[in-house]
C-alpha cells in the first residue's frame, strides 16, 4: 500500500497526467493513494485504469464524464469508477482530490456510483494519503486498507449522475441549460428550438436520457447549483437564479434529491 503526493513540482498538465498514469499502472501495491490539487477549469482527457478508482473531492467540485453520462462530485463525495471504464474530468473551480486506486479483484464495481464519503472513510483515506509522513507498521497499514475496502461497500449512494443525450442538437440544449438553469423551463420552448413537435421532443428526450424532461430539469437545476453553493454563494441567490419562486421550493427539491437542506449539505460536505 502506497501513498503519493503529486501537488509539488512544476509538471505541465499533460505531462502531469501521463506521470500519474505511469504511477498508477506501475504500482505493485494493491491499494494506491494519490493527493492532487487542480486549478479551476483543469481538464483531464479521456483515459482508463486497470484498477478501480475511488475519486474523492476533498474540496471543490469536479465533473467526470463517460459515454453513458456525467457525474458531479462535490466536497464530501466520491465517484467509484470501474476498472477499464474510459472517463474524462473537468474541475469547476480549485479542487483538492484524494484518489484511491484498488486492484480490480478487490471490489465489486460493475458501474459508476456517486457515493457520500462517510467520516470513517474520509479519515481512512487521509491516513493512506499521509502515511509516508508518519511511521506505521505493516500490520496497521493492512488493517487500514481492509477497513477502508469494507467501508467503501457501505457508502450511501447519492443521485448526482446526470444522464446526457447523444443527439447533438439535444446535447447542445442541455449544455446551455446547465450554464443558465431555469426550474420553470418548458418542454414547448425546447421543442420549438429543435423545430419538432412536443410529442416528438418528449419521446426523443426520454429515449436519449432514460428519464422524463421534468425529472432531468429538476436534477440539472440541483446539479448546476452545487458549484455555486460550495463556493459560498447564498442559497437564496442560487435558488432565484435557477428560476425557483422561493427558497422553500428549492430547499424541498434539494432535500428530496440529496437528503439534506442546501446549507446542511454544504456545511457537512465541506467539512468532510
């Protein structure tokens, strides 16, 4: 088990990415821990690992994309990425990332999962990341690894995946919406912009995303609000900008999706 800190030095982004891949694929340890600091707008190109990756946001927000969808990872959360799955990422502001790379046969990870990183998991990951800075016995390292692997199996799922259409015209509308979310955006507006009937649009949207337009719109509004909330913007401002008539309606939808109020979510996540 080994931890590597890649926050130092003057490596350029592409060389930095390639250096990370060499470390990950060349490691003999069954569990490898990496700590990274990214500037806002940093993009990691499409790639995959032979190991399962648990991508944890310690601070800041990152979006990870695959052919099937996009996953947003705010503070206090992580994305379990199956071995061999091609993915790319983009930071939404400065990000501190802790990643754990696990041998593919050590966990069952058939599909990507966004999970809440519990206090126990967070502490164990921090131990792995910092283990080179403190003396530790092989037995202690083994126990930390085994406990972390067990805790990962029990991390609660969080619905932060946002299905994204493959249709180019529809995808362009979805990107525009994420830039300027509006909770009251109507199907007819989107259908008119695509020059199709409401019925055709509704059928296309569900076939491309697997969910209804209303469900996607609700998820997307919360999805788009997370970077602003974690950056410290007022809940009222974010809710009004997203098109909600009042903060209560925004809080109700937020709680339904994420299990807590926006203020509690940000406070607890940032502290994790």
